[in-house]
């Protein structure tokens, strides 16, 4: 029988209390002191497992907003938001990579070709496939920076997301 850490802790705590109360009731308080090592032996492992479980939950909650968004290309960080159907790249960061000086919203509309998203006020994101299309049809298509970014988005952003969706569908 495999119990969760909370159930195991509660069961062992109940055993410790019952043993201490039984010894106290039959032999007195002086002898009941000798049940204290029982508490340490029975409760140490469940308390450690509980602490580990709580640490994992707190860490997961703290990192939930940035999980899966650790993308970097040529030293530039790229914030990536994920939805069920696509990943969205932060327009201002892509703009910085390309050296574009247009306002972020204008760049997002141009680069996204109708596939842009404002997640928070003033924070525009471009759909991954829309950005690849924009980089493909760009006038400077032979520019190594644009080609490198296009390949990065295809290989590191789009393909892993597509494969993850396919695995989840099976």
C-alpha cells in the first residue's frame, strides 16, 4: 500500500500519540519520556518527504510563469508564451534581434501578418509560424541574421511544440 506523504505522516503521528498515551496511562509520566525516540524514528522520514514535496510544489508554483520559455538566440533572450495551438515570441525581443526600430505594435502586426497577440497591455507577441513566414518573405531574405533566426524558430520553437502535441494526441 503506497500512501501519500500526508497520509503516512498522519498514520505515524497517530501511532506515536497512541503509544505515548498508553505508556503514560499504564506506567506513568517518567516512563512515557522513553517513547520520545519512537517519535523521531517514526516521523523523520515522512517529515523529510513532506518537506521535499512542499519544496517541489512551491518551486513549481514560482516557476510556472516562465516554465518552457528559456529560449536564447545569439545571446539574445526570447520570451516565448505557449498556447494549445502555437508558441508566441515577444515582438520587442525579435525586433531587437533584427534591428527594427518601428513601434512594437506596428512590428507585431507586420511580422505576424494578422497573427499577433497582446498578452499584457503593451506586450505584443508574434505567432511562431507567422514570424517564420515574415522572415521568409523579407526583402533581406539572404541576410544571415534573419536566416539564422528563422532556422532557430523552426527548429527550437515550432518543431518541439509540434512533436509534444503529437505525443499528447497519441
